[in-house]
């Protein structure tokens, strides 16, 4: 559609549509909803509007992954060190940020924890993404903070699995040639665009969208899953480790 056609449909000026298209101005919420109705995009513009409006609470280095989380239909994540952010409790998140940012003040830590909890709101709706995590066994055995924090975190994982919010697999320590030695990464699948991958490094996420590299990462995730315990056995292992913390 031309800018003039869009302007007429939204009952705004053509110059405003030009600004919106060029990114020099953002739409109001009612305009984002009107764009969804006009293009029959099932809430895409509204979700993007909410993403932009909520950016202020998030650390700058996390914005790309947060954008992907909000619009993804499926998130598959592998981690070797930590339980990923979408599955963290507030206490576990505090422990991880305190460890990773030893010179941060209390206000900064509180803000980071709040932003992490805010991200988890995407799991509350009926259109939440399919969430699939594969973790190294060391992740569930490493006690961060204290035993009480870790027990609460493992219990939270079990509740997410039981509530059909999360599908979880664990790569056991007995695996002699684990395919995931290259480190943590996430695959984001969407309904209306190609899959992308993000990989963590110390200050930010590296985004991978080249088709062949994305395919290689998807194959790697499959190889990691093949070495992992079944979903049922993984849950039993989490229960076992949680019980060991009582001893």
C-alpha cells in the first residue's frame, strides 16, 4: 500500500505515515492496533509497540534477545553454566547478578532483577512461546547464593514443567563427548520470519541470522538433545538433586 492509502485508512496525515515508516516517530498504541487491523497481522504491531515502550527497564545489552522473546513462537535454549533468565526465580537472579557484577550497588542489582522478572511476563499469556531448555547437569548442581535459593529454583523448574510452560532436558555428566562445549545459545522461531540464533558473550548477545549458520546451530541443538536424558528422566534428576540439598 502507498503511504497515502495507509494515511487514509488510519485517518492521519501522509507525513506522519512517512515518519512512522522511516522510524523517526513511533505510533501511538491505537495506531499500532489500527495497523494490525489494516494489514491483518494478528497483533504484530501491538507487540512491537509494547516492546519499544517497555525498553527503558531493560539493560541495553539485553534488548535484542528481549525483542526476540516477545515475538517468538518458540524459544530453544542450551546453557552450560546458569539456568536461563526466563526460568529464574528472583532469588536466583539476584545471586547470578551479584556474582557477575561484583562492583554493582544494591540499586543496580534490584533493577536488573526487576527487569529479569518483567521478561517472564511473556510466559503468562495463552499465546506464550513454546519454551524448550537443555541444560548441562552442572547447571542444576551448582549452588548459587545458598541451598535455600537453589532448592527454590529447582522447585520452580519442576513447577514450570508440570504446568506445561517448559520442556526440560539435562545433559548428564556421564556424557564423555558433549556436543555443546562451544557454549550457550538460543534459537528463536517465528510465525512470519526466518529463525535466528543468539549467543552470549560478556557484554551482549551475538545475533546470527545467516541461513546456513542458523541451520548449523539448529543441527547442533538436535545433537545436544540426542545426548541428553529424556524429559521424564531429566525431571527425576532435578528431583534427586533437590532432595540432596535437604541432606
